[in-house]
C-alpha cells in the first residue's frame, strides 16, 4: 500500500509556494509606490504623529499633515488584496507559508511577533491594544455616532475608495470624510510597512537558499515606468465581415490590404 502522505506534503508545498509567490508580486507593487519612497515619512504616517500647540489660555491646537488623498487612495488599492482572506497574496497566508518552509525558532518568533501586531492593528475582530475613538453629536438633530479608528479607516477604504459599501458609509457618515481619511492614512501606511518588511525577509531567505520560489516573481515588472505606448507595424484593412486570423502568427487572407498613406496634394494640383 502506497502512503498518501508524500503526495499531501507535496500539495501543501505547492500551495504555500504559490501563496508566497503571489505575495511577493503584490508586495513589490506596494514597495514601488511613491509613499514607500521615504521610509521615515511612511513610518511617521503609520504612527499617526500629531503636532500639538498649547496656547496661553489653555486651549490647544492639534495638527496632522497628511498626504494628498489621491496618493493614499492609490496606495490603498495596492494593499487591499493583502487584507482579503480569499486572495492568494493575503498577508496571513504569506506568514503561514513562511512558517511552513522555515520552522527555525528564530523565524517562528519573528512570525509570532509580526502576526500579533498585524492582528491588533488590521483585524476588526481582534483585541486592539491601542487606538482611539471618535465621537460626534449633531446638536440640531441630536444624532450621535462613535467609531474607533480602525472602523473609520475601513469605512474610507471600503466605503469611499475601493468599494461603495453603503453599510460602512452610513455608519461613519456623521463623522465626515476628513475623519475617515485621518484614520485611514496610518492604517494604509502600517500595512505598507509590514508588507515591505515581510517582502524583505522573503528576499533574504530566497537569497540564502532557504526558499525556492520562482525567480520570475522577483524580477518581472510589477509597475509601469513609462506610460507612453509606442508600437510599429503595418496597418491593413479588409471589407466588413472578412475573417480575422485566429492567432497572431496566422497569415492574413487576400482581402486584407495594406493601408497606405495617401499622397499629399499641393495647391497647384
């Protein structure tokens, strides 16, 4: 009787490798975003640093300088698949895959620490060790609302940006767009930092021969460096209804004629 265990193990290896490779491609795209160009600035955004000025009368002014919304919106689109359990590149799937291939105590300790930080900051159902609540009351209608920073951030991501989740929008509507955005910036920055950190760890292990991922996922383009499209070829035209080739290498039929530029006609002609 042949044991099925080796076949099961091979299947697990392939699944974990595919998840890691998917994560690498997505994390490289995150790392290439303009917000990631300056790690110190990104770290400051993740920490939600605020400037506080106390005046002589005891009042205080709180100020946060945030990036343009359009820039964070594009970053949110890049990190979103990392939040979804159904995606191959889901952050926690990458951690699980890394633990599968590297069972050393050092790696397990590192994974345990970053998973705890990720859960506490990103997962709604987890126990949050830090953060804040925003409360507002409409003095005209008497309507009140209270949400923590994570719910506000996800309301911006899923209600204002990558989806139009009406439930999240209604829940956070009274607090306003600015309050949703103010909460979202640190969350997006945090996700970017941790994704890039995990990517770097995978790259180190790959270079050390501890992982055997497809080298293409570290090399193939994940972003466009030029948006000017320049192509050269021959233009052909055929009567309506003429059969088109089934493949790019199949010869064109006789009905397809080269489209020539008509000669320029001068005033004297």
